[in-house]
């Protein structure tokens, strides 16, 4: 009743100043004729729609009525929205109206005020005055919750604090914080990282009502990778990209890449190692020895134009397949998947890659997902030649794979080449024996022919004499072709 009397004095003073004695009757009615004066509280988050209730629960008011909504600012009542009995409405003309009282609800004795896009400054005490056959006055305290950061946008490594404000303030509230949906206790950050970025929610409980206000924290720096625990896996002979993505605010020409050796010495890498505004680095072909720690760094512009260096470390793990076989040509072959750092590897899987018509690729799992990193082929056949893939897994799933080309140079090729050599050797020996046989057969025939001639001596003499005469004629034949020279009587035979 004390609040209503105070309000009556303020309402009466304001109406007297406006020369409207009609409202003096309203104050007297509130005091002496059983008028209603009630107080309520409304708790909303900044940016939401606030509904300030003002309804006649007893349905004693008659239609048409006059409705006045006012806000108490520094002890002075300022009109927010009003409507006369004649239907004339008064709204502010300087700013777009955010407060509205739906007139169609008046027939239901509902005169609630709707405020769209509630701001932190909208918090305070509001007065609803309804004048009809009887008078009704209600006081509503609007409390607006605002979640914010100071400063709002920060650079990695700097300091910020999450704040939850209530307007107007009150001590009887309980505040809890959530980050990306999970409750946290720490709201003061001395060294901000990318893991702190996201949605922070301020949860306020007051008089049994729970309201949440959310604010987004933006952290300038390197978004990918988020921290220094990033690991990149690559197979020998394949290209790999080392990610380094900056947010807005990167100062141009300040990106640097370094490789960290075991002695923690930094080796500056040339600008050709990376390209583009993303500053990500690319290795066109990974070789043994490229494994290790790499660091990407750059300068960011802070709130007061100060230069802040941000950097990120990442590890490159190189994988390859090592083949070991027995000394014998047809012995077993063992394929081993080797990684320069296998601390995060939990299991391995071996797959077989085959190619069909039109270079169609088929991948077949040879082993199940297992703990060991090796696979043994008991006897290598021609079907085992080709691509073998070792796929390795971590807690988060598949981390990478490496391909190995298995060439048949031992057992199978040895067997094929030896069998081919034997066949060629057999064929060559057979041909050689055939030639020798023919030569021996011819020599035997000649021998038999001579042997037959020796059996008849007279025939041998005749044959010998015929051969001698034939030889004599062949020797004397050039003399017959010479021209006759000398005496004319000489006759050349």
C-alpha cells in the first residue's frame, strides 16, 4: 500500500502538471474505492521480447477503457504507450516503436505491454494504469540480463573476463556460466586461447525463474589448428599440407614458418614453403627426414593497434611400408607399417587394391582392424603383386594410410624364369644333338661309300685314272685359249 501511495502522489503530480484533473479521481478511487494496486517482476534476456503483464483477473473492468503505460526514470514518470477511451493512441515519433499493447486483447481484459528487442537500458519499473468503470494500477519491475566480455574481442594470449549484469540490479540472484553448453566455473581468462572461443551463457535464477543470456566470444589469432597438439600424417612420396589459418586482423607480410630441431633450434623456411593469405604450408613430396616439429607464426593487431605475435606448433609424422623377405626365392614376405611417431596410433588395417577393366579400382580388406602393424604373406604368388595399403587408426578414427607396391622379383619370377630356362635348354640340346646326328650320319655314309669302292681295285684304278685325266685337262685349258704366235706351220693343240 505504501508503494501505491507513492505512485498515487507521482501520478497525481504529473496529471496536475498536465492539467488533467480526471486522473485525480483515479488516485482517490485507488485509495478509497477499493482500486487494485499490484507489484510483479519480469526477468528477460537482452535482445528477447519482454511481456509486461497487466490483466484484470477479476474481470471487473468494462470496455472501452483508457490504458496508460509509463516508466519511472529518475523519479519521473515517462509515457511509453497510451490509448484514450476514444481509441486515440500515442507513440514516440523519434525512434521506431518497440513497445506495443495489442488492442485486440483488450476484450479479454489483457492490457500487457510487449517490448521487442529488449535492451539493457529497458530495465526498470513500469506502471500500468487502466481506467474503465473501475480503476486498476499495476507496477511491474523489468529486469534485463546482459552477458558480455571485457574486452569483447581479444587476441590469443591476452586477458578478458566474462560478466553477467542485471538491470536493475538485485542481490537475490544466482548466476551460473556455461561454455558451449557445458557448465564452467572460471570466468576470468588470463591467457585466452582458441578453445575459449564460442558461446558463453549466463544463467540467472531469481524467485524461481531461470533465464539465460548468451554472448559469443571471438578470439583473434590462428583458428586452425586450435592448439599446439596438432599432428599431421603423410606417406612417403605423397604431398601434404600443414594448415595455418588466421582470423581477420593479420598484419600482412608477417607470416613465418620455422622448423624446430631436436636441439630446439629454429630453422627459418623460405616464403616459397607457403602461399596465399591462409599461410598454410605445402610439401610437394614427402621424404624420409621431413618428419618433426614445424611452427607457424604471425603478427595480429590488438584493440589499441598494438602488435601481438601468435604462433602454432604442429608435428609432421611420416609413414612408409617396409618389406622383409627370406633369403630363399619362394620364402614368405612380411609387410610392416612404420611411422616416425606412433604414440597416437591404436590399430592398423591392411587392404588390397586391384584394378579391373577401364582402370576400375577395387579395395578389399585383407585383415581386420588389429593392434599389430605387420602383415605376413606365407607364399607369394602372382596374384599378390600390386598395391597394398596400410590404414592406421587413432582414438578419433582413421588418421591416414600408406601405399606399397609389391613387385614379384623373388619366388614367383624365379620359378617362372628357371622353368623357362630349362625348356630353352632342352630345346637347344635337342637341336644340337640333331645336328650332330646328321653330321655323323653323313660322315658314315661317306665312309660306307669309300669302303664299297675299296672292295673293287680295278674300279678304283679306273676312277683314279679318270680323275687324273680330268685334272690334267683343267690345267691345260688356259693354253688353248691363248692366241697362236710364231711360225705359221706350228699348230697349237
